[in-house]
C-alpha cells in the first residue's frame, strides 16, 4: 500500500488510498500543476471511514482519538462520537486520525529523524504534536535548555520550539531529559536483578524502595553511556541527594560483582552483563575503597 506523502502516521488516508485515491489531492492536474482539491463525501467513502473508525483503528491510537481508552466497539456512545467526526470533511477526519497516531507514538525518535533540517513542514508539525501530547511527562524548562533554543527568557510552546530547533538538537535534548529506552532497564531485566539486591527492612515500603532503586540503576547506566559527571544527570534520575554516593556504596559492597556472577551466561541479560563488565573493568580496583571512584 502506498503511503500518503510517505508518512506512516496517515493511517486512515493510507487505508483508503487503494480504493479511493488520495484524500488530500484528489484531482491533481495532469500538467504537473499541483492543486488542492480534496475529496468530498460519497456514501461509499463515508461507510468506509465509519468502518475504519469502528473496527480498524489501533487501540493505542483509539485512546487518543476517542479519549476514553476503551477498546473500539460499535456501541451507541462510540457511534455518536464517530457521527460527530463525520460532520467534518474527509481530509479533516484523516488529519484527526494522524494527530492521534503521532500522539500515541511512545518516542520522539519514532516521529522524526536526527537530521540538520526539517524535511517537510508536516514532519515539523508532527514533532510539535508529540511534544504537546507528552509535555506533562518531561521537565519542559530542562528540555528547552538542552535543545539549543535561543530565547530571551520566554518559554516557547512546542510549535515555537520546533520552529527554531533542528531535529537532531531536539532529539538530543529529548534523550537527555526524557531518557533513551536503550539505556533504561526493561521490566524483564529488572525482575531478573531484584533477587540479588539486599532486602533490608523494607516492609510495606518494598514497592517504593524497589522503584527508587531501579531509577538509581538507570541513572548509573545513563551516566556511563553518555560519559557525564554525576552532577549532569537529568532531573528524572535525581531520586536522592547523591546517586554517586549510592554507587560508591554498591561498589564497596560488591553488589555489581554479585550481579555479574549471577547473570552472566543468561542470553536475555546480555545488555545488563555488558554494562556490569564495563563497571568491573573501569572500577574493579576501587571497589574496596572510596578512593579512585571519580565524582
């Protein structure tokens, strides 16, 4: 199936294109003059769009499109919502689905490429849509600070930010502030590590303690991956006064060595064991002392 403008987020437009053509440029002049003549409703088109919205929209996209998070079903409330959507033009419905698809994307790296310039204005708008949707999940001031956005003390909106920042700089800032999933522990990896941790007297606080410890391990991994000082860690990792002090404690207690011995050989834990081997190589001689561990 061809993709409208090569855009993977045009879910509805791409779904309809084989049978109905391009929703946005329906009657393009043969002489090469690109005109804007979007499709109008026909009974067949309306029925196809209704079917897609009821039965074909991915669940995560439907959460943003319909706002209730429920699985799509042909119940009265869903039908009423779709009826309201179909009062707009076909291309406007397609655009609404596109916005929801962008919003449902978990990472900005799945929306844009780390290029020096924006390839299309639509891609810039997709980035703004993603940032606006996920704005509450990030430290916005920190993201702006690390994005090379030059301003005079005025905090930009997502649309203003993408208007003045290159995709590569925006992604670098987002990696720093939000974190790259490439370095944070997965649920499966963390579950394998937990049995090797000292239990202490956690009691009813066990879940919160483990959550905090997981953030600390992620902080250490992030620090080593990006070759930062401890003070340069993003705010999301600052769950205690000094991650550095916790790292030194783990090092002296031999925790990293125990994890490495226990997890080495498990193919599903290769990312973790590679990281633990990095610690052993870099800090192995310093584990019995507080000296030799750079701050």
